[in-house]
């Protein structure tokens, strides 16, 4: 894929502990990620965080057709700037920014990865993977959905509502990752029924109980 301009994102779904990915030291993920990993009190949470970062490193290397050791993580937060342990994922390649737009999301032991090679500098990408059980708690609709989204849910069969709630939440997360706002923006004020550049991920088969969305803008 070297030198190819992608006009739509490449998607890859991997298990977090994919045996095809070699063990990678925490140091290789960069100091910000190392500090964040060490803050996790639960070792399982720490391992999942690291596995997701490693999967993204190898995904980026495969898109660029380079050795992963040439990539240095460089996460940038719209508010905090470069060199963060959070924000938009990116990498430095041989001292300069790698020509990639990237996003990743973890859920239920899986990680969904999205990337655009040689993306225009202004292009933004967001992807989200969600469990259908995440949006079933009492009061979810009140804190997460707009009036139009609630009307949409009331119009569909009862047995489909949990999965559709999760799809709506995945769309919101993907959109807010793409814009860089995150949950600083009230999700109940963001209507995702028909936003340009936002869609459900349907081209990849997902494990039962998972839904995903992608935003590109």
C-alpha cells in the first residue's frame, strides 16, 4: 500500500491480544503512554490500554509499509497540544509527521482501527466501537439522546432498541472524536441521525453484541 492515497478509511478489527503482534515494550509506546499506563490501578485495564496502543502502532506501520520501530507515537489534543497521552492519535516517522489520519476504539476485548494514508492536513477521522449492552442503563435516553433520537427509538420494535441505542452512542463518540470535542460537548445536544460524513460501520463483520460508527470530515 506504500504511496497509495486512500480516499476512504481503511478499517481493521483485531482482538486486543492478537498473537500475530509481537510483544512490545511499554517504552516503545512513548513516555506519555507509559505514564498513563502506570496510572491504571487494575492490571487488566493497563494491559488492554497497552494492547490497543500496540495494535494501532502495527496498523499504522502496515498502512505505510514501514518497520514499526521507525514510528514514534505523537498524540495531539486540540486543547492540550502535542505530546499527550490522549487526543488524536498520530506518529512521527523519521523525524517528521507520518502522513496518516488515524482513530481507534476498544470494546469487549476487540479494537477497531481506522486510517487514511496521505490524508489532507485538515482531514479528521473518528471511529467508535461499542457493546450493545453499554447503552441499556436506566436514564440513558435522558442524558445522551436528542428529542429526535428519542422519537426515532420509539418508532422501532422493542427488540431492536438496545442495539439502536448503542449505534446512536457509537455515532456520537465517533463524531466527537472526529471534531476533537470529546465529551466536553453535551451528547444530548448532538443529533446524529443524519450528519454528513457520519455512518455506521457495515463493511466489516463485527462480533455479536458489538456495533461501530465512523466519522470523516
